[in-house]
C-alpha cells in the first residue's frame, strides 16, 4: 500500500484527526458512509499515536477510495507514524504471501528445508533416547525412583483390556470371513493354520501397536508437550537433569517390556476367536484345531512377531516424544501435535510392518 502525504491542501477541506486515533473515534466517525469517488484529506498535524483500529480504518478508507476512483491524502503525517502505517499494511503482507505461494521453487525449497529440520530433530531424539536408555544409564541416572513400575502400569497393564477385547473381535471376524470361503470347498481344517500364522506374524503385533500408538503415543506427546508449555523441561535443564532420561527413558523401557507381553496376549485372544469360529461354525473338534495349529506354526513365526512388537514399541515412544518436545505455543499447539503424533505413529508402524514382510 502506498500512502500519499500532502503538506498543502487548499483545494480540499481536511478532516482533523485527534491526538489519539483509537477505536472510540473510529466507531463515531462517519467517513465510511457516503460516496468514495472524491478526494479525502485527513489532517494528522495533531495526531501523536494510532492504534490498530486506527491503522485498519486508514487502510480501509484507502481501499474504498481506490476502488471508487477517489483519492485519500494524509496531511502532516509524522515520519514515524507513516513508517508504522506502511510496515503494518495487511495488503503488502497478502501480496508477499501470494507471490511466495505462487513460486514453485520457493515452495519446494521451503519443503526441503522443513523436512531436513524435522528429520534432524527426529534423529536427535532417537539417538538420545537409545543412548540414555542403554549406555547412558551407566553414567547418569536422572530417573525418578519407581518410575519404571509406574510407567509399566500406565502403558502396559491398563491397556490389557482394550488390546485383548479388540484382538478377540478381530480374530472372530477374520476367522468367520475365511471360514465362509473354506466351507464351500470343504477345507475348514485349514482355518487353524491360517488364523494362527496371521495372528502370530502380522495381526497380533500390528493391531497391538496401532492400539498403543493411539493410546500410549498420544499420552506421551500430551504429557511431554504440557511440560514444555509449562516450562517444566526448562526447569529440569536448569537443575542439571537430563529431560530425555527423566521423561522418556522410563517410558522406553516400560513399553519395551510390556509391548511383547501385550502382543502375545493379543495374538492368543485372536487365535481364541478363530477357535470359537472353528468350533461353532465349522464343527471342527478342539483336538483337530489345536493339532493343526501346532503343526503350522514355526519358531521363526514366533520370533518375527516378537521382533516386530519390540521395534513397534520403540517407534511409538520415539514419535510420541519427538512431537512432544516439538511443541511451541499453548494448549492449541499441544492438541495439534498430539493429533499429528497419532497419525504419524500409525503411518510409520504400517510402513515398518510392510518392510518387515520382505525381511522376516
């Protein structure tokens, strides 16, 4: 926005602006009414200060006169007020933002730099988490007494119910949909190996990880983010306490211990759901189901499920901690980063599971 100033305006009767152009004067002014196809002169010779309402008022008058073919002239405006008025211009900000958004190379460069900063921050959190959770324990123990047991109770024990129930229901649905097709071909006996291998290798660890990503991952992000917003992390650093070792390491070990147990329990619940379907829908005997299940399962399947559950647990805590420490702002930022943590956690877990399918 270009503001025109004029020292002498004998051709037009200027409107005298008070010493303080504030919201009260703006609300009482009738300058916004009437036609805007003429020249309007505002005399600022007595004006010492303009608040945000006054700034908006001047820019609105300028815009209305410009659209109608008129002209707005500011008389005797001090250099300081003129500078503030031009730097405050919302029109200039919009034009700058528009030009920036229209430039493909600028957008690409910003995206690359943003990704680089995010990746470096995430790798930094991962490195510190792994170091202070292993070798760092020998150097410094900034861990509250009883924190590991408390976190195992919060992250593991309290999730037993939801993991067991959902795994049972998923096992029933999976077995029922499969049994409908196997029954047509008289191959109901293959339900046991199909449900068993699927739950042990894939669905057990994956379903448990997705549930904990929504439950534990969001709780971790919200807890750390609240500490960041409340400056508790800064207070820990001031006292010489390592924030990663104090807040993340207990959660890291707690979920590393409880996640495989939850995964085993979820797998057993899913297989139990398949057993009920085989017994009630396919009329298979209990001995036949368990014998076929034992024949089909190999040690490598159990090992694959165990490795997945451990890696998934690390991913959950890593992503939750990263988004927690990333928070800047207030309560709105906490909610935003918590949502991003859950979405990113589930996405990364599914990608990791896909990669494991090619390795294990």
